[in-house]
C-alpha cells in the first residue's frame, strides 16, 4: 500500500466538522464514490442525534469527498457476500439506514444536502429527504435497483410514487438517472446551484440562515425533459402490470418509449413486479415511516432471493453484465412470490414508532390523489 493509500485508509469514513453556525458532515470514501457502509450510518445517526440538541449548530450540511459525487449508494459488495452466505448483517444495516432516513426527514434543524455529481440509491436516502436539497449541473440522481435484482428503498418508493404523473414509475422501472432540472421537477431536489458557486454557498452557510444562503446562490433549473414526455409516460406506465406497460411502450410511436421498453426488459422480472407493486402501495400509505417499513420487508426478502446476489455478481463482482434472472421472463413471475415480499420477514419488522402498514401486492394500482 502506498503512503497516500495508507493515509486515505486511516481517515474516518465520515468527517465531522463545526464551523460558525454550521455542522458539516462529509462522506469520506472518495475512491468508492462515498458508498455507504454500516459504520457511516452509525456515525451519521450519532452525530445528528447530538446536533439536534446542540445550540451551537443551527444548520446541518451534508457533502461528499472527491469530485465524482455525493454517494453512489450502499456498499453492495457487502450485501452480495451476505446474500451468498445467508448472513444477516445487511438486515441490521437496513434497520439502521432506514431509521437514519427518517431522522433526516424529521430533523428539527435545517438539513442541507449538496447532491453534486453521482447520487444513487442510499445517497438519495441521505439527501432527498432533507429540508434543502441542492443539485448542480453535474448531478446524476437515480435509483438503479432493478438492474441488480433489487427494489428502490431508502424511502425511494415514497418519493417516486409522489412524483408527477407516472414519471417516478418510469424512473424506477428503467433504473434510470436524471439531471438537475428533472430531479427538481419530480421532487428529488429543490435548488440548482452551479458547481463553481458551491464554495461560496458553503461559506455563507456558516453565518447565514440556510434559505437565504441557498436562494442567493441558486439559478433557475430550466425545462424538464421528463415532464415534457409525460404524455407517453403517463399513458404507458398507468397500466396495472409490468407486462402491459411493456406492451404499451412497444406500441408507442415515440422512440424514447420503445427504448424504455428495451431497458426494462433487461431488468430482473421479479424485481420489476415487486417495484411496481411497491410504488402503487406507497401511494396509499400515510407517510414515509410506513413506506420504510414496506421497503424493509421487500429488502429482506430480496436478500434471500436468487436475483439480488445474481444481479450484483453480474454488475459489480464479475462485471460480465449478463445476469441470469430467475425467472427469466415476466410471464413466469408467480404472484404469490411477489405477495411474499410484502409480508413481515422472519427477522421481524422495522420498528420506527409507526404501526406496520397492511399492504399486499394486490393493492389497487391507481390509488391516492392524482399527481399534478
């Protein structure tokens, strides 16, 4: 190991700083695009709990080390080892991670997340539930779970199910990412600050209130390409099941719709079915806490499935990009298997202070208020 690598390894994975009125949390695994592990979750929870009662801290700021992004998601190689070995470390990781997501959503002080660069999966859980969510022109925000045989978690199904129309369904099933304008338009972010203004913003947050500092640095996000495509997105993704969604996409005269169909067809069939059912159920759940319980159930059941380990193997471990899904086709997905993802796992439910939601895979697809 080089001296530089040794120095990086010796640094804590989360840096904790206080400057002026600001408490600054810095995710510090730049070589892994700050991928989130259990130690980081515990540190973030501990410090946020302390700062909630610290009169010296008026605003909390979250950023990521390095130039590549805030956070590329959870440490899925660890999840892969757990899935292959029948372990349970991932279950406890998710318990703590989802509690942290709710802590951020309910935080009593202004919580500012700088969503610069890559922000995926668990990175969204650390940022998109905050009070002030700042993107830049370099942001790439997404929930790529169906690509690895998993389903959106960290409150992702709550966020996407409340996006305008069916834009969230489109993003979830395609495992796509969006830039700044789209992220703001569908409710994953609030403010666009040019990357070259970030140093000015961070300095201003030390002495000014968060809203004033962010408003002073922000610019208009421009038009959302995703919202411009709502006509074909809403028509296709309002279907009751993934197979019908694919049929509508393939029948569309819009090239982007047919491209979306090809993308979806490459994902895990069971993950697609569970994801769609999760999104539809999330629309009728009362709050984020109930949705996190639902997501916890799905995550634990996915850990015991074939497709999660296989998807991570193909994408991250062997990198052959040729996952062998089981089943291989949507037509062969057993509805009873999908329904099982919504039941309390043997490891017990996630306890967040809210009653466990009563949801099933047969929950009606079009539920709750229509999104604007």
